[in-house]
C-alpha cells in the first residue's frame, strides 16, 4: 500500500531531519505502507532538506518518494513553475485551496463562506479545480472536493458541475488523490465524495491513496475506510511514481 500525500514539516511544526522522516517511516511500516511520499506545501520549499531525505531513504525499507504540494493559483504561474522544478521530485501534487486568492480551508478564517452564496462559491472552486487539472503542470490532483471541508453545501444540485469537473480531469490524464484527511475534518468524509469518485472511475481516472498526515501518528490514518471505499467503487490498483513516471500497485 502507499501513502502519497503527507507532510513532515507540515505547517512549520518540525524540521525535515532524518530522525523526523524515519518517525513517519516507522508508523508506515506498522500500518503496511510500502511506499510513502513526502509532499510539503510549496510555501515550505526552503525547509525541504534533500540531503536528509536521501539519507533517510537509505536507512529505511519503506520506499520513500519526494513530491511537493503546489497551491494552484491562476495568476501565480511564475511562482508555480519555479516551485515545481526546484527539486528532483518523483511527482507533483496540484491542489486548490483558494478562491479569489482567499483560503477556503483555514479553520480560523471562514469569512468567504459568508460573503459568497454557497453555490457560487462551489462554482468558483470547481472552475479552479478544472484549471489546475488542465494546466498540465501536475501529476496528481489533491483532495479534489476540499470545498466541502466545513459541511457548507449548496441547496442547489451540483451534479452538472461535478460532471464537468470529472470530464476535465479525465481529459487532463491527471491522477486523483483519494485523501482520508477529510475524515478528521468537520465534513467527516473522504475526499472525494463517493458520487465524484464514481464519476472519475467511469471515466478511467486513476488514483493514489493518502492520509495527508501532518504528524507521524496520522500516516495511513483512515485507510480502514478509504481502502474498502475505493474497492467498492471499482478500483483495483493505485498509481505509484518515480522520477515523474507512473507505475501501479494492486489494491
């Protein structure tokens, strides 16, 4: 099994040392994770210690992969291009955390949900998701329905919006992040929802599995739900990466 979206530095909580990386690896081994991808947020690019990563990789039998999570912002192309080429990544995750350059998932700043009519906010969010997928910059689309994090749902039907997004994701040939972190958030649900994941599956969109861990104890967290979930939808394999090239592992 894999865990391909997690953060050692997290939100500046700890340095990327060999010891801290190996602490994540120990939990991964205990939980049957064969490959683990470190994907720090792009704003902590300068905190990624490539030497520590390479040393840790030599000291563990967990297959370590180096990635990064890029915050997709449509008017920040130069910054994104710099960050996604700065290090020898195995893969790059593109995630949408913003609408109108304002975070939609910050637990202490939810003002945007009051300023926007909820349907319009979802519409703007999914437009950004489609743009991220179709940009061609990323190998993986991170937590594709993050907008549901605080359980603020439109009263109007968004099926057409989701279908349009699934079409764009399939067209882009990007891999989708099935991310268990939503189970630890107010929404208490895996990203993406079953409805959206079924749309991806019908279109042949491949997936990775992740915990989005921000601490060692969260590595593989929620897999007791996410693995049966993706199997029930119909998935039988997950994508792996090395040097920006895809492989697969059976579920």
